[in-house]
C-alpha cells in the first residue's frame, strides 16, 4: 500500500506526469508550528535542476497545505500537502511507452497491473519522493522541538570515490550543505564536479552511498522483535527508489569484526552513560541506546541512459531503448534529503509509540542517578 | 509490536527461559496439509546443540499445533504453535541480571521498560527466532504448493572467510545441506571446522553473511512505494537478532557499477522473458521481475563472550562482565533457516496481497504470447 | 486515524471551511473504468442545498482525480480525489468560536487537542462525509462489475414517522429515488414535506433511521471473530457523524424473538440454497450467507439549532448559544448515500480479502451441485 | 483476521473442541501487576455451568501465563495466555457434522473455507469469547490503576422482560453481581429463574439486551472520523457472537428525540464541567466527553435448540436438525462480562493512542481553572 508508519502515517499519491503529487500525514500531535515556507529548504535540497548535476526538470515544488493546520499550528487532524506538477513533458516518454526499459519498473508494473501510466515512470518515478521530503520536514521539526533530535545526511561515496579524511560520526555539516553533492570533504568538490561532468557527457551513470546520522535520539525508542527501530529504518530506506542495500552502524563490516571489538563498551561518566564506540549504530535489540543512530544506504546507478540498450516491448518484439529525457546521472546525489526524511519519519513514529506504551519520551540523557525506576 | 505481515500475520510470544514460546499464524489459506512432523526438519536445521559449533542448549523443539488445523489440513482460522522450553538454565544468568552486557539488549530494554525478564536474554533472545522458522515452514509449504517457489539459503561468509568458486546464483544445495555451516563449497568445510574450534577456544566470536535465494517467484508480486517487496524483505531480515545489514541483488556493489552494467537486459527467448543478468536481485520498482529473488544479510559477532569486558550495572557501578552460559561463537551459522523463513513469510504475504488486488497468482512463467491483457 | 479499511483503504482529509477536502483511495484493482462524471450522481444525492430540507450551503462538489487513473481506467495505484470548498462562510461561526455548543464536538476536540479549527465544525463537520460518498462511488462500481452487488438505502423513519406499507426487504427503488427524502412510500411524501417545513420553522430538529440493503452479496465474504463483516459494517456506519446505533438484520428486535423464529431455515431449491426468512441480515458468524445484507442506522437530531441553549465557553463562563448558520433540520435525510457508501467500502474490502485468502470471489449463487470442494 | 486493537492488540486462537484456546495480548505497558489468580473472577462470571441457566459444559478455565510477566509484573512484551479445553465432548456434534444448522455459522464457514472444524462450532463457538474476557481482565486492571476507570455491565432485558424501576445510569452493582443473570432489580430474580426454567424445558431460546457503563472515562479519549471511540466500540461489541445491534447513549431512541432534548447541556459547576443529561452516552464527535460511556447491545436467541428444524446437508439433501448438546437457552446472560471486556479493551487502546498523540492521559476531571493550554 501507499501508507507508511503506525502512529505517524504518511500516505502519498501521484504520478510523475499527472496533475499533482501529494500526501496525507496523519497522527501529528497538535500545536506544532507549520507554514508553507517550512518546506522550501528541504524541497530545495532535493529538487531537480538545482545544479547541472541533476535532472533538468524544473518544478516549483510549491506546497499547499490543504488541511490539518489552523492559525499556523497543527490541529492533530490529517495534514494534507499538495504540489502541482508544472514541468511534466510527457512527449519525452511517448516513444518508449510500449517498451520495457531495462532497470526500470516498466515491466514489473505491466506484469502486475496490466494497465499502467507510462508517462515519466508514472507512480514509479522518483518524483514520489518529493512528498517524503515534505512529510519529513514535519517530522524533523517535531523531533527537534520535542527531543532535540537532529537528522542529517551526507554523501559518503559516488561510484568508486569514497569520502575520506573526515569524522564520519560527526562531519562538518556546513561543508556538507555547502556543495551540490552533500559531500563532507570540501577539497574533493572540484574533482567531483569534473567527474560528474564527464559522466554526464558519457551518457552513463553511477551509484552512490548515503550516510544518515540522527543525533540526540534518547535511549528507549523502538520496539523489540518485528517493530525494531532498525527493521523499520531498513524498510523505510529500502522503499526509496534505487536503493539496493541498508546498513545500521558497522553494517557489513560487522561480518569481519570479532565480538570483542564489535561490542560497544559502556561507562559511567559522572552519572551519564557513555559508550567507547558506536558499532551498533545506536540501536541494540531494536531499541535506541542513546547514541547517534547511523545508517548507510546504497543507491544503484540510474537506469535511464543515453547509451542505447537492447530490450523488448509489450508484444515481445526486440527493440533498442535510448532514453532522451531529463535524468540524473547519479540519483544518489539528491537522495540525501530523502534518506533524512525517511529516518525522521521512522523516529517520530517510534517516539509516539514509545510514549503510548511507556509514558513520555525519555530525556536525551538518561542519568544513572535519577534513572528510571521500574 | 510482535506481529509481522499484512495478510499472512505471524505474532510471536515467549521469553528464552519462560515456560514456552509460541506463535499465531493468521491468514493462511484453508486446505494446506500440515502436521507436527512438518516442523522437524527446519527446526532441526536451526536448533542449538546440533553440532559443537553452536550453543549447547538442547531443546526438543517439539511443536504442538493448538488450533487452525483439522484432519491434517489448515482451516483458514489462526494456526497457533507452541513449544515448551525444557532446557532453560536460568542460573547461568543470575550473576549478570543487574549488569548491562555490552552489545546486548540489557540496557535498551531497561531504558525502555524499566522492568524486564533478564533470564537468558528474555524476549531479546534468539530463541524467539524458533517460531519464525516454524511459521516459515508453513509459508514454504504454501509457496511450493501454490507457485513452485523454493526459498533456500547458504552461508556466504564467516568472518573474513568468503565462500568462493561456486555459482552464487545457483549453488549445489546438497552441498549446503551436507555440512553444519550451510556452506556451499564442500572442500572448505574441514578448514572451517578447525577455525571454529579455534575461535570457540579463544572465547571470542565472529560475524557472518547469509545469502537467500527464492527461485521461481513469478513476476508481479510486491507493491510500489511503501509495500515494496524489497522494503518488506529488508524489514523482515533486519528484524532478526544480530543483523546489521541487508542487500538485495547487487546490494552495495551497485554503488560502483555503471548504469550500463547494472541494468539487466531483457530478451524474448521463444516467448519467454529472460534476463541477461540479475543485478536487481529479482525486484524492480518493488515488484518481482520473475527472476530469482536474492538477498544478502550481515550478522554481527555474538556479544556473549568468555573474554571479560568492563561495563556498568543498573546502579551505575563499574563491573566486569564474563559470560559463562552456552553461546554460539558465530550466530550467523544457524541463521540461515531463520533468514529463509523470513523471506518465505514475506513472499507468501505478498502473494496473497497480489491475489487480492490483481486476481490469482501470476504463472511462474509469464509468456509473452498469452501475456496478461489489461 | 483517518484511514478506513484493510485492502481497500480510504484516507480522508480536510476541514469544513479549509481550502479543500479530499481522499486517497488505495488498493483498488487496476482496470476499472473511472471518470470525474461518475461522482456526480451520488455526490448530488448527498449534497446540501439540493432541496429546501437540507442545509443551504451550496457546494459544486466538483471532483478532481489527481492520480491513479490513466486513460480512463484505474491503474492500481492510489486514487486521490480533491474537492475545493467554495461556499464556506466562516463568519457564520466567528461568534461561537470560543463557545462549546451542546451536542457538538467543540468541547471534545478542545479537551483532546487544545488547538482546533472552529470554522464550520472543522474536521468534525459532516462535510467530511462527502469524500466517503466519493470513495463509495468507486466501491459500488467495482462491486457491480465484479459480482453484481447493488448497495442501496432508504429512509425508514423521520422522528416518530415510520415508513410502512412497503416491502422493507425490496422497496421500490424508483420511489426512493423520486423524492428528496429517499422515502420508500410515495404517498407519504407531501405530508413529510409539510412536517419538515414546520420543523424548520420551529428551529428544532429531529432524528432519523436509514436502512441499507446490499443485494447479490455472495456467500463467504467476511472473516470470523474480529474481522466479522457485521463488526466492520458497525464500525463503518457508527463512524458517520450523528450515528448512535447500528443494527444488522433483525437487530434489537432479535431480543424478543424466540430462537425457533429467529433462525433462518435453509432449503435446497433446485440446486440452489434458499432461506425462508432473513432475520440474520445476510450475515452469520461474521460471514455473508448469500442473502441480502441488511443494516439499520439511527441518526440523532442535529444539534445546531436556532433555539437558544445555555452552555459555557473555553474560559468556563456561562453563555447562551444560538446557531444561525445553515444547517439541516434532519441530518438523517441526506445520510442515505453516506450509509450506502460505507457499506460498499466494507463489502469491497472484504471481497478483496476473501479473494486473497480463499481464491477468487465466490459466484453469486453457490450451487450445491458444483459446490466448492475443500 | 483474529487480531483486535491498534496499540493494545489481542490476537485469539483456538477452537471449541481443539486442545486449547489462547490469546496474545500485545502492547500492554510494563509494570502492571498480573497473576493467574486475577483471571478467576471474570472467567467465573462468564463460565458455562455456573448455574443451571447456562450450558452445562464445565471448563476449569485455568489460565496459564506463558510470557510477558516477570516477577508478577508485566514487562511490556507480549502476554500469552493459554487455557486447555478439558470438557469437550465432540461426540455431541458428530451427527450434525455434515448438516447446516440454521442460525449457525456452519454454512458460511463451509461456503468460505470449504474445509472446517465442525466440533462444537469450531472457531465460531462462543468459547472464543473466554479469551476476550481474559484479555479484558488486563485492560480493566490497567484502566483502574491508570485512570480510575470502571467498566461494568448488567442485563437490561431478557426476551420481552425489561429491567425497570432502577437507575439505568448508575445501577446498584451489588445487586447486579448478586444474581446469576446480572440483573439490576433484585425483586425480579425469582420470576426470571422460573421463566428461564420454563424456557429450558420448552427447548426454545430467547434473546437479551446488555448494558455496559464505563465510569470515570476522562474527556479526550477517541479519535475523529474512522477511529472514533463509538465506532470502535461498535465493532468490538458487534464482533461478539450473536450480537445483532449496538447503541451508544440514547441509541435508537435518538431517532424520535428533538434536537433541543437530545443535546446535553454543559454547565460550570465550581470549576468542573457537568452535563445536565447524557444522551450522547459520553461520546461526541468520536471523543469522550468526560461523562460515563454507555452502550447497549442486542443478542439474538441461541440457534441451538432441541426443537427440530428442517435444513439441508453439504450434499444438498433435506435433513431434520435437532441439537442435543449442552447449550445456553439465552446466550445473553453470560454475555455481560464479555461486553465489559470488549469495552475495556477499546478504552485502553484509545487511552494509549491518546497518550501517544497528545501526551499523557487527561485527568479524570478536566478543571476549567487549569484547563489545558494549546
């Protein structure tokens, strides 16, 4: 279905080249300040056409708040957000409407539904992620106001180029926000620009890896077994277009770690619990530890290439597919705010669920002196 | 919560050293043959104490079917399964009841709930996964009977030792089932035995990587956007104890692939769709392609070690933790059937959902000649 | 939350005097013909201002289909529907923004949320039901096309006036649709017109009782225990504004029936199952019997009256409340299409769930000769 | 499905004559005192064989707590409860296994599933309600401890005999608990005993009406639109076997009330909100008002009669059905604790959901002086 979350539920709708995209965000507590301007920053960070390195589709992405907000504050009723599509050029896609583009959802939608909207990828387009970012704006605001939680991401790898020589647990966020790649190492940016220009000219594409860090998440959020915080993060992030892998904390590196290294040692630092390391990524047993929650996400390379490829059409005839539309040579670049949004939505949902079962949200620092009594 | 799935719902309960563990499997179609003996094989594959390489806790794991089956066939009502715990030795844990074992859920449960069952890890114990395997037996049986789907896994890596020199898309399953590690390369087994013996003696532990392949999944299973087949697989697999990463198809390798390589080319092979490669892992746009569904799962090393480690207790005092109970030096070894079970549960749930919305389950081979008309 | 249904899910949003109301209908099978014109008939039946007997708010109720339909047919992706509010007159309500109108949700929203939209009742307004009717149009169309099911309602009682002298199991639907009250007895209409005129002049209001009949529902829809067809109908109908009671079949009359009378006798009429009576209302054990599904719904009288009433305001001060806005003297009159919509949504959801678990929808007539084999 | 509730979820399983019945209650807050003895009182109130007026099946109904409780308090993990069936006599039913008993779910289960457990009604038996009562014990205990809420019911009508001459808003609960009918008027009991004896001898049965009152429910519980408190109560109560109607507050009597009478006037009584009447039944706009929540529930007469009736069997042949098993001549008599349980489960679920979205549970008395600020 097109709904995500238990107590904070986002339902999105819309096709890439339909009249509009939108979402309904249900379950938000009342009293949170919210205005159309609040969406501008993150939607801008995600937007196509912001730099020459992403698709040149230009959408104003003006958010209309249709419900759930009165006199500038949320009321507790569903918040409906609407964005009209203004720069859809369906002619770009007419030639390939009956073709199955390799790596795209053309064939799978056809196999499932029989009837589909082929314009711009229809529902399978990354345009859907716009509404995730919009909903994430609300979640980020609530998390910040309610518990001081900050959810931020950066690009850790483009193709075989890895970001190195910085603190991966606490990057300089002004550097990340200061370049079009969300790249944490300022000196690398000129070379990245050149590499991306060359890639775009080649007609090919490349994958990427995004890291997201949620700071100040209190201990105790999450649920054991099937509602584990990491399980829901995995679902949330894997549900983003083009994602092929998700890691929490050490991720696949944990495979080669001895247990004596992996386990994060706890100490009592003047009444406050501190950990020597954070291989767990801030989650143990599905519940947050009070350390930063860390995720890593693998994006596949865009499948829409100017390089021709053989395929078949709906009649089974062999065809040559060439994509001439406006596409990202690396979808991972503007995926950073999308990943942040999904992490924020999961955290807020879990925070509300924790409050439901266990009373109000735990303080950011669980002090041992006044530790919670059973 | 402790329920997983939409139309096929598993609800598990029970603590490691409580009187019993069990599950309720709801939504199974009527008429499926099911008997207590059907659980023996997979529960044996998962069981502790089967070899010297896993925890020496010996549980009979005898499944009692409490409901939902009449005259040997499912009735469509909830199937309740019960296993009594018979080899729980809570004294093994008494010494550490007030200690926070690093890498364990001791602290997070305490921070969340205040009140917890510390015996054997309580609810956070891997014992809970027994019921996943039991439920997975039902899902595997239905998938096989209904659509010919086979879900099988193998161990692809232990610590830094990778399985190599075999067909990772189609391993020799008799080799996999012929050794206690689910290892796909027979010649490696003696060396693995030695390495595990040495590891056990060292008191340390190591991580592992499991691969699961679901063959014969028809095209069209899965849902776009939030109910994506890969998103639900990610949640299902990440919800298993000790998992830190999940990949679909090429996974993190997709980051360095050019788009021209990653996209899987389709061809019409005498009326049947065939793909040149399977980097997608059988899923595009959240929907199955008709190729094998492939997942890779990272397990962290066990945190229960005989090697002492500093930590704190619930009063904040520094303590030294030494785990003397019965533990797996590599939890990943017997995780293979657990991963299979979770994949099978997700696939069956999606198959039922597909049937609900789009009519009966698609044939195993979507032939172009008689392709589904809109 | 603001979502209803399991596999066919309607999520509604919007306030009475906000910019718009809308809904997202998720889970609809692909291939169903759907156009904006399809909504005109039922929205007209529900609309205010259609006759002098309902609120004189005039809304065009023009439905914009924002997603989920391509080339006139549903695609299987979420169908978003939007209606702009055009005749909201918030000034009507300014005077009472801080008052708690007795019988209204003013106080309960205030107690729950603290912050609320008071304009026209905000989210608590019956305007929300417009989107239920819109979604019901889709459900009715699918039920008709798929299984020949027809869902129709009539007004069985206004205040103390009961409709009598007609076949309550099979009224003349052309009579029902031929008058502004959905009244099944044509001769009563002039007197009803007079009574309603007198009521409107008096400034008071009155309750009503609606009956809904779903014909041709096949046997086998519904789920035992918590997902019972009748339980979900009860929730669906009780969720409509102003409803205070729901009956299935004989309803409260069953209290005084002997069991020998209530139980509906079955007979084999030339290979077809027929029942002598339908006290069950077409549902036994939560599952449809193949007889018509019959519900009866009690609506309370409108609480918005021109007759003054004492109350308090948010500061606790005593106030006199007089409602001068545009209101229905009997909300039950135009509730008929709303009740039909809710019944249709529940039936379609259950039909999809039945197909998921038990294979395709049962035929309308379960013939004993070729009765379903286990 | 066999799960009820959003944050407090009960999943029941088991057949009337299977080895056991049970439930999993998930989402209960940690720290609640709970022991097997706590179930004795309410299970005794519901039990068959307690008096000569109910079925003579004698079940010990001994509850085993399988999980979720440690050292006498809930841990926050799922609470599994198990009751072994000990007095199942399947031979009572052998004769009618292929017959469709009128008024029973025999035919509908057969039409839906094809394969069913006919022993004692299988899953459709009222035996399932035992676990509802068990789960309700937990909900009642939490509601009492957390918010002072008391949920109690009485029998308001048996057949055409109505309880009269007592305060229906506040009956004398010691009278209700002092007779086998939960009847609120002590003087009526001897005549009821005689009437029930006569009924039992006649072989026929009769319906009943139960009233449930939840006192001290704070204002603010419930959700607008689809999660309305009254909508969920309606579903919960209608899901009980044999229920044909549900009313909130004035219920069907509201149909004939003028709005000027129905609307409950609010006054400020020394800083506390008081209502002149409670026609709303404590719920307006789907949210509790702070008044007592009142429900009325109609039960049909038992369909298992010694009086013979014509019917058909699975082959379509005409048969005569005579039920010789142990049955209740009036199922409504011991339905009172079942209704209480369902009301308690809904209230607790809503209380948790309210706490999730709006912070901690509202105080029992919302005082205007310190009324909640937005």
